[in-house]
């Protein structure tokens, strides 16, 4: 499985470098519109989509299934690759902020919220792709991108104006308990998603 993950990063190394350059550029340009980790989150969602577009275009699934690896390992490698890509983007954003400090201190609320959004995306994306295939990639992801860039900023601004409807205050009171609870929910959500993806892919005929 390690070789599968290494191969994903080798194939998409240019994409990773370009995304890090985008984060560097947008760090200075979009700082008034988005939270610190939001740019890395969006780029991770797009990376996930492009990763599967590459597999579809190059018929990579047939090649991977001809290798001495199980379908469980193939599915797991996709989850791990996206998670590592997100961590690289988030880490790069935080290192930038350590040097330039244009966003202020990263709050636990922002960190947990970003991880939760990523987990929800992964939990629905992977099983949906293995169930519906390229059709899901073409249409659902386009809709998602439109919602993120059209609806996302409006919801964010509305939340800021209304102090996130008291959620931020509640989080500040029980920050550690809330963070631990959300991490537990994320772990369960991703585990169930992985299991569903594996079951669907295992039963799938290529």
C-alpha cells in the first residue's frame, strides 16, 4: 500500500507544487475573504476530484487491479493520499502564517471546523464515486464547487455577523471536550465511509 501512496504523489507531484504556490499567492491576496486553512481545504477537494479524473482518463483502475495488491489496499491508499495532501496544505499555510502572521493566531475552532468539513466531504465523496463512477465526478463535483464559492462566503459572512449563532461562545466554554468529541465523530465517520467504499469497490466489476 505504501507503494500505491508513493505512486499517487509521484503522479501528482506537479499538482502538489502548483497548489502550494497557489496557497502562497492566495495567502496574501485572499486573506480578507477566507480563513487561514480554507484555501488549503478547497485545493484538497479539487485535488481529490482531479486524482480520480486522472484515474478515469488513464484507466488506472485496471492497472492497479492487475498489481499484487488488494482492493482494500487500493481504497485505503486513496483515503490516506487525500489526508496527507490536506495535511501538507494545512501545514504549509500555518508555516506561512508563522513567518508573516497576517491571519493572527489559528484558533482551535477554525482547525476543528476545517477538519470536520474535510471529513464530511471524504465520507460522502469516496463511496459516491465507487457507486456512481465518472458521472458523479462530472456533475456532483461541479455543483459542489459552485456551492462552495457562491454559497460558502455568504454563509461565512452571515456566521461572522451573528457570532456563529452562539456556537463559538459554546465552543470557547467547552473547547477541549468539543474538540475531542468532534475528532471522535470524524474518526467514526471516516471509518464507516472507508468500510462502505471498500464493500462497494470489492463487489464492483471493472
